[in-house]
C-alpha cells in the first residue's frame, strides 16, 4: 500500500523552552529548525527533515503526517478519501518546513492528518556508508532513534477503522471489542507496513491525542530510558512493562506540558496476510499492561 | 509557609515555597488524584474552597478555562498556594505514599 509510516507529530506545548529541553535533552532528539513559536526536531536514525514539531500555546495535537510512496499515490489517496465522504485539501511545498506538496485530510474523528511524499533529506547521524550502529559522539539522554506510532481518540472507532482501511489502505492488527458483536469496537491498532501498529485509536473524544511513541531497541534500552526519566524527574504514567496488545515493551510518560509520550520496544511483524487479533474488554487491562493486569481507569481517559 | 487543607480527608500539610499543591502533598506522603502532573490532562482539577493560588507556568486554556477558574476550580499540579488554602478531593481520597521529590542539583565533582 502507498502509506509508508508515521512521519511527524505536531503538538502544542504550554512552554516552548521546557518542551524543547524535554525532547532534545531527555529524549535526545536534535533541533533541525526553529521559528518564533515552533521547534522542529528529528531523531538520530531518521533520514527525513523532522519527526516532531513543538508549537507554543496550549496542549494536544495540531496534526500529524504520514509519508507515502510517491506523488502519484497522493492523487489515488485523494480520490479514496473523497469516495469515503471525508474532506481533504491539497497542501503546498512550504506549508510545512521541509515538507513538500501533499494532502491535508480531516479524519472522521476530526484530527488533521497530512500525507506527503516529498520531504527534505537530512540523513541519519551515522550515515549510509559502513555506518556505526549508533552515533559515537552524539547520543543525549535516552537517545531515541526514531518515531514509531501515535494513538488518538475517536467517538466512533468503527467508522475510523473503516476510514483507515478503505481510504488509506491500513489493516487492523489488533482489535478491542466491547461486547459480543465484532462491530462494537472500543479500539483498533492498525498498520500500513509490517509494524504491529502505525496508528491506533480508542474510544474517546474526537480530535484528541492519547500518546505518540518513539521506538527503542529492546528491554534494556527501556530500563535505561527509565533511568534517564528518573534523573530528569519526568512523570511516569506506567512501566516499564509489557503490552499484551502488540507484545511490545513500554514506558508511558509525560512531557512538560502533559502530552503523553511512550518509548516502545519490540512487537511482532505483520504484513498483508496478517489476521487480526481480538481482545475483549474483560481482558483489556492485560492487553494494555500484560505484566500487572491492572490499569487506572484514567489511562484510557487522560488525553490532550 | 501556607497550610493546605484537603477535604473531606481533613489532611493538613505545609506548602514549601514555590511548591505546587500536588508536590506539597507528595512531599508529605500523600498521593492525590493526578495523572500527568504537568498541567496537560486536567485529571487533578479540584474545587478551591478557600485561599488563593498562583500559577508560575503557563496553563492551557483548554485544560482550565477562565470560566472554571472563576467558578472556583484550580489545577493542583500547577497551583502554588499564596496563603492558607482548602481544596476538595471529592470521592477520590488521598492515598499514603513514600514519594521522592526532584533531586537537588548535584554538587560539582571535587577538583583534585
């Protein structure tokens, strides 16, 4: 399918300086561009211009971007979005720093999702010729290598799942259902490549962000990430622990404005022939936190 | 230093200078209702029954609206008591914890 992966998350922050310190010094991202009220950052193993944008004023999601395979797929996606009955507008090179022409889609859940193929290439910190496995002189804090996925909330998860499937070509890897009916959807974890999820959503208010996640190597990287969070007094939501859903390792934590972040490791491989997994509500706590089998009710309701 | 009283638990703790309500309670061994502790989620929002608080960092209007403020609500994870205050915690009572506050700045490595 033509959507490759999550490219960037653009969020609001109440205090740009504190947010910048969190994403640059605690997570270890590099600042690649700045405007009066915005900071653009990328992780060390990402090629493209940026993967996080911080904008001063408020909290929550401004928009997020998914990269597609080419300019020709944008026209196809535009038709499919229109056929679903959703709205989109063309965006132009320069609307976003470093990002080329694209399509700005308003999801049925009222989130703004941008699709683009052309993005300024900056390259990873280790290069493409005989590279080191990580940058010898350039890891700060956790040193997240790349962004991985986002989880948003939607009043009608079933409708949003249909949208991602029919309009954008995603497939569900795991589905959380409320009752006996498979259509009573509480949440869905969907992929466009071979990840266990590139986008996920659970039932909640439209337009809100539950969290976005950076991928890190493994369980020991998670524990080290937790060390850095303690050193920097980052509020932890929960973890380190394992998800039942996606089987990934996780720590959930909060940025200085209260937007939820995650570091995520592992997870299995999916693909076009992957058959979705079903979770029922009586096992939802195990699905979210497989180790502890108990979550605060607020985990599902706390969004920005 | 200002005294924080929490209803209905009737717990009273001291608010050290510059410390928020949530931090002051944590330092005194109480876990109140909160999630992000950074002013973003609104989980800790509570009625301020008496006294005044100040906010030393910018707040998102979407989290605590002007109308909510004038209706007497405060955001304990960001609110710093100015004088003695009383807040209500509703059905969510306080839970005793042992919490570590942020580390003080580390002293410089002694020179040889």
